[in-house]
């Protein structure tokens, strides 16, 4: 959760990043945020949805996006957070909150047993993956923000917007794997540029509208009012000004407003409230009687008649009216600030120094500045993972191994980039070649071919090439009511010249770092194929041009009259000649019938039938 309504305020400044955004970057993941999302899957009766989400999302972060995830779990919540959690539960249940223990008593309430069990199972799964898991002293998003601000990670994945209050620089709210722009990111630099808000401004807003540690905030102050109020102060003075207003030491309660940026200084002349009279006809300075005979300087007319009647909604632009409007606006702003300050002053123990200290704290983990957190990535324990998921999820081992292979191939390529020693993927498969370039959601990937090098040991991965597990279909059928966007794509089987290969989609930069020679060879072959294709297309186009020229030289299809031109008698009349006389001059071979045919008195159709008789 975090600050009420803050995500809506920050929405215009969100960035949608592509799948390459996290390549070779470290990202801190709030594990509780993932586990809470499994509640929507419970309705579909999916077995252990928290483990399913953690399994597939971890594989996606590694294989699809090329990231180095660091998982952070919650520690012991603060007394304030425990009280707020209890208050939220009692409020939803309609129970009176008067008997709740106060925060100063140090009451700390752990998560419920079911949630703690989910966290422990997910931690066990991640450790089998070889992922680093760090436990926070209190809130997980606080430690994520600290790791981000101190440069241990490049971003943090959480839906709690109070990560900005703890000092986060880049927060990824949503990850949508099957989309062109899967990451919805919020950068603190964009928020500062767009809204003029910095970290202490956001802390002040959370104190005014409410947060996870104080659900109420200040009565009668919403997000818009709080935003407008804190924007009037700089980051260095906003918290001090809240302390002054809360204790009643602010100059506003002493009859004067000071240090307001938009206050207009009131001169001695304006303090006398001297306002000249205005004409009721035109609205400009002067009397109506004077303007009746001669127009004023603002209404200069060509015919010398009086002033023109002022239009509807007219506002005078003279210095006196302008000063009066500014004074009214200033008074309006002062009255608004007085109301806000009065509401703040009515709150007891405002602002809460314990909340401010917690947000500004820079020690949310069990490590010091000199000795940083223990963050390292190990190799996945595949056989233990298979046993763990087969026990908890009732998945077939063949299905588990097939789903893990894209992640294992990414880990293998990274290890090859660091230490280029010839080894085998999963002890069985070797890098064969790059099959082709694939475009997925507008981004390019290499399709890598993996060739089986040795016979399977203990039938570890026999089923990947030979069969498709029936359990896979069962799993999909069970989860079909869910959004399967988190489920990763398994390897594909490719048969070529009697040999079987596995195909996986790999990030281009990772493949380039691991096998630069193979990439150069693939690009060279692709360039040759492209040049051959261009040559063949040019030859084909020349051939089609020659054929078209031959066709044009032979001529187009003749019409019926042109085709029978040799059998028809073409008669052209000279001026002054009639048709019978011209037909006689053609020779003796022309019969009387044909001379009759040429009679213009007959219709054209009749003459054509007689001609071909």
C-alpha cells in the first residue's frame, strides 16, 4: 500500500520499459509483494499458488529479462506498523478501536502463521535456485529502497509506493512478461522534474494524508490539498514548517504570514485602499457624465462620440483594478493556508517524529556501510528443485526440468562469459549454433540450438526430447482461470537431418559475451544469405522485365475488327463520291451482292452477316 492515492498522482510520470531494461542489472524484489498476489489464485483452487508464482517469475527474470534478482523478506514490523495493521483489521470488522494498545508500549505483532509459512516455503525455493535472499529489520520495501539508494541494486520491484519515502530511485510497480513493454517504472528524477517533489516532500504528504504507520493522517486534508500545501516550501524547510505549525509556533498564528513564495508585497499606497471611480457604461476609470460627451482614453472612437458599452464579463485592466485583484487573490491564498494550518494544529502529536525518523533511517538491514550486504548468486540445485516441486506441486519431473531449462541455459551462458571453459549445459548439452534471429514483442533474440553430447545419466533428461508430459496439460487445465502470463516458455524440439536439438530464446548480449565467434559466424552467414537473396531477386526482376518487353513487342491482344482486317474490305470515301461508284472502281472481282452489302441504307449488323455469309 503506502501513501493513500500516491500512485494515481505519479501515474503520468510512469515509464514503460522494454525487456532489455534489466539485462545484466541487479534488482531488489519485495518477496511479500509476490506472495500477496497469490490470493487471487486461491479462488481457482491452484495448488500452492505462491510457489508457482515465485517459480515462474524467477525463471522469467533470469531467462527472459537477463536480470540478477535479490529477494528481500520482511522482518519484525515496527510497533506503529503493528498498530496500523490491527486497526485496519478491526476497522474492516466494525470493531471499536478504543481498546487498542498505543504504539509507545512497543506492541509488535508478527504476520499470521499461514503467511509466514508461505514466505518460508518461497525462501526455501529461492535458495535452491541459488538466489540471494536478504532479510530486513522491518519493512522489505525499506531495505529494497536502501539497496537502491546506496547502489547495491539498480531498481526495486514493489507495489508499496512508500519505497520513495525510504529513498528509492527507481521503482518497478508491474512486470508483464508477455508484452512489448513489460516494465512499468517510476523514477524519482521524473517525479522531481514533473511535480517538484523530493523525498521529504513525499514524507510530508504521507504525514498529512496517512500512510501504513498512521492510517488517519490529518482530518480534512486530502491528497490535492497536501500536494498544494507542500509545494509552497522547499525540501529543507517543509518538515521544520510542519513542526512549527503542529506546535503552534508558526507566524501564521501570530497574525502574519512569512516566507510564502507567492505572496505579493503590499505597498503603502495600496494599504490605503484608495480606488478611483469607474464609469458604469464602459467600465473604465472616470465618471459616466464625463464619458458621455467625450470618450475616455481606453475607448477612443473615431467619430468623437461617447464611450462604448462594456461587454458582458468585462474586467478593467487599469493599475488600480489589477492591484485590487492581486490583493484579493493573496487574501484568498492566506485564508486557505490558515484553514490548512488550523487543521494541522488540531492534531495531537503532529508530526510524528518516530515516523519521520523511520523514513529517513538508512539502516534497514543487518549490515553496515563498510561491510555491505552479502549478495551472491550460486548455481541452481536442479535435482533438489525437482524433488521440492514434485513434493509440493505434484508436478512431473520431466515437466519441471523442461520449464527450468531456459533459466539453466541463461546461467550457463553467463558462466561461459566469465570463464570460457568448455562445459556442458546440465552435463548433457553443448552449444551447437545460432539457428536464426527471432523477434518477440518487437525485440530481437537469438534462437540457440543445443545438441546432446553424451547419453543421459540416470535418465535425467530423457523425457525432454522423447515425450511431452501429460502432467503439463493437467497443470495448464487447472490454472486456465488464471493469467498464465507468468508461466515461462519451455524449450522447443527441432529435428534436423535425423538429429534432435533443443531450441531456446536467448538474449543477444549474453550470447555475444559467451560465444563471440559463433555470433560473428552467424552474422557473416546471414550477410551472405542476404546478399544472395538480393542478387536472386535482382535477376528475377530482370527476367520479368525481359518477358514483359517480349510481350510488349509481340503486341497486345487484337480486337475482333483488327484480327479480321485482311478479309474485310476497307472503303474510304473521297469527298463528293458516293459509295456505289467507289465499289465499282475496286475491280471486276466484286460481285453484285457485295456491292449491295456496301449499301449505306442497310444496318451495320445486317451488313456484317452478309459479309461473312
